[in-house]
């Protein structure tokens, strides 16, 4: 008998082997989908718990960073205030993080973790840019370090789930458009406001992942069948 990649080839099939039996043999090597054991994995739960701790740290640090870097009463962490800044935000070309949604058949855990990773890479870059232009960069540095730690936890969860590599963030050229103190303050304000919103969405998404049914977890990286040759 010769077995290769989940398909069973019989050099001289017995005459009494039915078509039904052949179908069963072909199905003997199932596709490597997730089981419920992923979110029951202690390492996965530990990564989620540590991620939530980092999220709390980020949310706690954002107001202090804003206070030290943004010296304008018109620029607040209130998301509704951004409507008045739409023109300058557009001219600065500050990108938004990818949207995080509730898990479904169309938005699996793999897609969710991909977008978390992409968004956190975005805020790493934006924080690095504004840090080089503010008068008190120390707090921005600490906040960026927490974002980096959170990104590492998301990447760890991807590894535990055996997911394919996600989209690599390519960076922006925001620094070239920060031509004055006001532009720097607007960019810092928008970055911190949107980082807070995105981080809150990450927290909710992690809760959804832990509670989700295995069918919504996506598909693992394909592995050769253990008996393949």
C-alpha cells in the first residue's frame, strides 16, 4: 500500500473493497482545523491575560502622555472633538487602524489577530514619529514600549494558533508633514485618541476569541499528514 498526502493509493485493490470504503480511506487524513483545545490551552489563556494587563497599562498611560505633550485646550481625548480637525488630519495623512469586528464565519480569529497586529504596528510607528517631535518624549517612549509588548503577545497567540504570517505594516511618511508645533500636537492628539479606541476594541476582541466557538477560529497552517511519504 502506498500512502501520500492524505490520499490512499492501492497498487492491487482487493476485489471486495467497495467505493464507500475508498472514500472513507481518503477521508482518513482530515484537514488541520482548530479544535476547542486552542482556547483551553493554558499558554493561550496566559497570553490573553497578559495582553489584558498591557491593555490596562496603555489605557492608564494615554491621559498622562496627552497632558505632557498636547498644550491646547481645543485638543482633547474626546473622539467627537476630532470632527473639527478633519481638514488638518486629512492633510497630515494620518492613517486609521484596521477595523476589528465580532467573530463570525466571515471574520475569523485569524483575521482578527492579523488586524490587531497590523494596528499595533501602525501605532508603534506613529508613536515613534511624534516622540521625535515633542518636548517630553520619555512618556511617549514608555507608552510605545507597552504597545510593543502587546504586539508581542498578539504574535505569540498567532504562533500558538499556528497561523500563517500576517500583513507586515510598511510605515508612513508622517514625519515629513509635521512642519510646525501645531501639526505635531494634532498628530499626537489623534494618535493617542485613536490608540485608546483601538486598544479598547482589542480588549473586546480578545474576550470574543476566548468565548468563540471553534468553528470561528479560522484554519491553521497546513501540515503534512504524519503518515505521508
